[in-house]
């Protein structure tokens, strides 16, 4: 019966050798790999908020700009400086992008708090019955529509959802590989 732990240790060692895993690289060598294609990179890393040192391609690959055009986010004749106002990341092994456009909070985590900020409190003091508190006051990353009722701030309803990585999902688009 004392052979059982030794047998388990031998089998685990064999699995480590067969899969190429080492204690220095639990992902089986992923840490040492580099990618210049965003699709291969995202497939390998799964989820990351911004490309890291493993991605060696262009900061904003042509495939992402072409994807924004194909999905109607960007006009085909948009000036390069406007087209470049985008960021991308990996989620669930796919390539996702956000174009800043009209003050979109691409890089901010979704604000899920129902606790009013000082700015919201001050706005409601000055506008006690405002039906809507502007985004310039609430912050653009809030998931709620805010209003003032008798001078008190209130999160009236949720208008956005956060994605699995905590960003406002409505502004991020998955890019299909060609």
C-alpha cells in the first residue's frame, strides 16, 4: 500500500514531461512564445486587457482597422488619425476592439457603484429635480442612468452591462478572423 503515493508521483512526473510543462512555465511554454498576429495571440493567451510583450505585431494591426470598417464602426475613407483612435484586447480567446469615437470610455472599467460621487451629490443639490444627470457629472463608465429626486441622487436604472473582464460591453466588438 505504500507504493501508491510513489506511483502517483511517477505518473505526475511523466505527465509533466509529456505535456512540456515545467515549474517555470505552467502554460507549457506560452511565456516564451511571441505572436505578431492578434488572432493567434488572443487564441494563445485567452484574456488580457492590453497586448503585452508576447505580442510583437503592429500596435493597431490592419486587421483590426479592416474589421472596424467591415462592422460599420469606421468609415472606409476615415483619416488615419481617426482610424487610429482604437484599442484592442483579448477576451475568451478572441480579438475585441473599441473605437474611442464620441468620448467612449474604452479603457475604463465599468463603474457598478450605486453610491453617488461628490460631483453627483453637488449636481443634485444645485438641480434637485433633474430627470437626468449628465455623463460629464456621473462619469462615462457608470452602468446606471442617474437622476435627482428632491435633491437626492438616485441610480434610476441600469443601462449598460459589464463584460467578463469588467469593461462596458456595449462599446467592445468582437473581430472575426478572416
